[in-house]
């Protein structure tokens, strides 16, 4: 234990020490302001506690253990002394009366976290990540673009996989979404979910129509629907 503590302090006090706060560099980003990264095992150590806010006594060790689990997710091969050094940094920068907790206790927390077999896969997981060039946006702007990214993710999950032969509630079960989420996606994209026969009739017409006449404009004329629905239904057919 003494050697681990000594190594922890040596790492923490090194001029080259930089705290490990995330693994954002591993994320695959889109061209949008926000990208969905919830399926990429991207994690971050939350330090956004507000100006001059510190983690209070009584919650410190529990929070340090949770943050150790996050660090394990960020870098699964992290050594005990490296994790402990990062926990020391968190302790001295974001906790009340940090000197009450000594380095030996920090190393013990790191050891326990590394040994833990608890389901911690979601500890610190990042769902949406902002493009580096867009971090200077105002809070209202960020909120707007995040909302757009969340709707895009929702629609990508729902629209290509929606089965018009089934009810909305059955689709919700199959897609693992709430009924409200399904309804909102269909409504926001002007999908006529109340009359599934319209799509089925369009689909039947589409496949009996010569390939050269299956354009959005011509299918709209053949089916007596507007171009918006014709385009949406053709996309749905092609995605199936």
C-alpha cells in the first residue's frame, strides 16, 4: 500500500500530470453540431458543479467511488496509482475540506473500484457530444441544436423501422420506445399513422408500377397523394 501511495503522489505532483476527464477523442462524430455517441462507449467525469460549488462532507467517499467507476470506463486498463492520482485531483479541486481524506483512503477507493463487479457500464456515459468548433455557442443555441440531435436520433430509430401493419402500441413494444415517442415522431414527420392502409395501398401501387415510373412525382400522380407523402413512402419502402 505504501508503494502505491508514493507512486500516486509522484504522479499527481508531476508537472506533466493532466487529469483524465473523458475519452472524447475516441468518438466518431457527424457533421452536425451534436452527435449521438450513446452506442460508442464514450464517458466523461463530470466537473460541472457550478461556480465555487464543492461536493459536501457526507457524500465525498460515495462520490469518489462513483467517479472511480467512471474513470474505469474511460480507461479500462488504468492502473491503481493513475486512478488514485485522478481522484486526488478531483478531491483537491471539487471537494469540501479535501485534507480530511488522506491518500491512503484514495488508493483504497481506487482498488475497490477496480475490483468491483457491479454493473457500472452507464456510469459517466455520454449520449450526445458537441463539435469542438461549436463549444462557443450560447446556451440557448446549444439547447436548440441538442434538441435537433435528439429528434434526429428518435426519428432514425422510429421511422425506418415502423411497421404499418401493426398498431402504434405494438410498434412501441417492438422498437423499445414509449407510445408517446412513437406518436411524436410520426406526428412531427407528418406520417398518417391513423390510416395505415394509405401506405399499404401506395406500396402495392409502387410494386406494380414500371421501375422507370417510380419517381416521387410520378408516384404522387399515380397514387393521388402529395409529393411529400410520395417521397416519404418511397424512402420507407427502400429502407425495408
